[in-house]
């Protein structure tokens, strides 16, 4: 039976490995070790001390036999028991090996960017990515012109493309040339079999209603001014002309923040 050293936030324990196996990582596909370990504490005070030593941290470091490197494991289900009249408490912990996710670049269709801050999580089998990037305005135009779904490759984590879409995109200026974006990316599998409500709903529908109401009020105002001779036909046409580019820029301003690095969602 293997003995491992479990390093807690405050203090260590030596535990027996009573069961071991592997489980494929959702992120990389690598086989991660899954262990069940057991250890004893001589009295209730020591049992409480072990729980306190965790300090609320859901992870521990393990030194496995024959390995110098410490490996991080997440703590799953835990239990402990004791017999009446005996001070010894018996502990059982389930542990799963953690992996370091080192993103090198993020390929979004034909555009490749390098996140300076990156996080990914799975909800069941659907991947959700939150990435902060710095890009030029030309690159931003390519990004915003992408189709609803596009292939995403997480170089350094997995070379397998996944069909994904954008969630909310927040942005701020870095300087006169570059823009910082906070991208939210959602797996296509998250949408499969669900009635798709659209991005940023119900905010966009509510805003659309407000815009339509404002536009109708403005049309009535302009027509009234024209009837009273206070506005010429050419002036009316000039007011009414708004380019698609101007509309896109106005929409983008709705998602601008002072600095995405100081923005907490």
C-alpha cells in the first residue's frame, strides 16, 4: 500500500492510498490521477486540527512515492469516523489531480490572438472561455465580422478545434492604436437543443424598443418642424442620414468600460 505525504495549508499528514485510477481531462484530454486516501488522527483535537489546517482551501499538494515534484490535487468528497470509546478518528478523502493550463495563443477562425489573461471552465460538456486580449482596430474589425459560430483552437491546451460563438464582448482603449477586449466564448454544444434567445438578451430587445420609440418621436419632431417651415428638405435629409458604420460604432459604445482590467463581471 503506497504512502503519500499530503501537504495542507498549515501542516502535513501521511496517508495510505487505498484506491487509484485515472480520468481524462475535459480540457486537454490528458489522463489525470484520481486517488482515495485514508489516514488516522489520534484524537478529536487532531481531527479538528486537520480540518482547520485545510484553511478552506479546496486543494492540497501531494508528494507521491518516487517523485520529487509536488503535485496539486483537488479535494472531493471527505468523511471521517470514530468508534465510541476510542479517541482515534479515521479519515477518507477523494482527490483528483489538477493540471496547469498554459494558453499560448487563441485561434478564432482566421484570427490568432495571444491572451494576457485567460480562464476556461466546463459546464457539463460545454466549454466556456473568458479571455482578455489586446488587438488593433483592423483585427477588431475582423473579429466582429465573424459568423455566428467559428472554430476556436486553444494552442498550448488542445489543438482540437471547437465550434464556439461570442457571448458579451466588453472593451476599453489601451492607447490611440490598440484596444483591449474581454471576450466571452461559448461552446456550440451549449446551444444545441435549446431555443436560442440571442446574445445579451433581454437587454438588446429592451434597448431596441427604447430606440424605436425615440426614433418615432424624432421623426414626428422633424416632420413638425418641416411643416412649420423651420427645417428645409435638405436639412431634413441630412439629419436622417446615418451610415451603417455609425450605427455599428454607436452599438459598440454600449459595451465600452473605462478599463476591462478593472472590470469585474
